[in-house]
C-alpha cells in the first residue's frame, strides 16, 4: 500500500468510527506519536534499564523462553482451585 492509499484508508477508518471515546483515544495517540521525537523515550531510561530491555529483547528471540498465551492467562488470572 503506497502513502496515498494508506492515507485514504486511514481517513475511511476514522470516518467509520462513531465512538467519541475511541476517536479521542486515537487522536491522543496519534498526536503524541507525531510530536514525540524518535529516541526520546529511550534517552529517558537509565543505562541499566536500557541494558535490561536489550537483554529482554534478545531472550525473547529464543522460543524456549516463550510461554503460550493460555499459560500466561493462567498466571495472570489465578484459578480458584489452584490452592486446593
């Protein structure tokens, strides 16, 4: 999809949304993303935080370190029978 097609599709998507709250969230996101300079968030992190993120990214590329969506849901939403 070229830039013109993408913009047209983007406008059509926005025009099809009839939820004011969703539109406001979308607007805020786009405004923030277009006004934030690239690398600004990264530069606010400490050196330790940057290193931890890079290590996490590297670890996530190894399938052995990943868990399924179902397993993650189970960890987040504790089953009431887990303690029995």
